[in-house]
């Protein structure tokens, strides 16, 4: 079982959200910390234990993973470069209205529906797909992967899975698991 969690909130209530990625290392807000703790509690209530916890190298994902690990009693989170947030190029740290004005609503919709990288964004899609395919094909114990929404979508793409909405909410998660001879995503976009 592969549990893919998105980090908690990085914007305070009322603060206009911006497009943040690999170059913007924001801490969790108080609400984001509460979301991370809720994920840990949710997983504990289900009796889920993980052989490994992999996380992107940025603070918001490391702190989310640490809160989950603390609630579950380990293991210690490990950084994994393929989980690193994507680089939004000229749209990094820009309000969503400016991003839509630059690339258009359809380009953002294609990113959210199919993982089509918008113009100007720096995303090594093939590297990410290869890393996810290798991970998903390996026999191993349950894994928790804590990352961003942009990086998480590559798990679905690598597995060839379709879900109604590829986006994970902040403090939310999805599950990919082996079923029969293939992979399935029985859960995607759940926020405890």
C-alpha cells in the first residue's frame, strides 16, 4: 500500500493563496500543523503503520511527515528528491489570478486533469514518472509519501490510474495499492 499525503496549509485564513513550489519554502501555519496531526490520528485510528516514510526535502512536507511519524511512533521520515515540489517558473509565488492571466484557464485545467505541464514551468516529468513506476513496482511494506499536489499527481500518471480530480487537498491523502495484477486508487482526495 502506498499512502500519498499532501502537506498541510501554508497560507493563513484570509491570506490570498499563491502558486508555490520548489523555490518557496514556507512553513506550515497553525491550521497546517493541525492538518498534519489529523492525518497522523486518522492513520493511527485505522491501524496503519508504515515501513518507511518518504518526504520531499522542503520544510512544509518534512514537518507534516514528522507530525504523522510522531503520532504513529515512527519510522523517521527520509527525504526523496523525486517528491520535490515542482518549479512553477515565472509563476512561482504569484497569485492565481496572475497565473491564469499568463497561461490561461485551459492550461491549468489540463495540468489538473491530465498532468500536462504548463508553458514555462520546470518539470522533469519523465524522471518523476520513472521514479514512481519503480517505486510502485517494487515489493515492499506499506509506504507513506508526503509531498505537494504537483508532485503527487505523477503517482497516478505513472500507475495509469484515472480519478475524478487529480488534486489532493492540503492535509489530504490518497491510496494506491496492488489489486490482482494491477494497481488501483480506492481512495483519493480524502482530508480527515
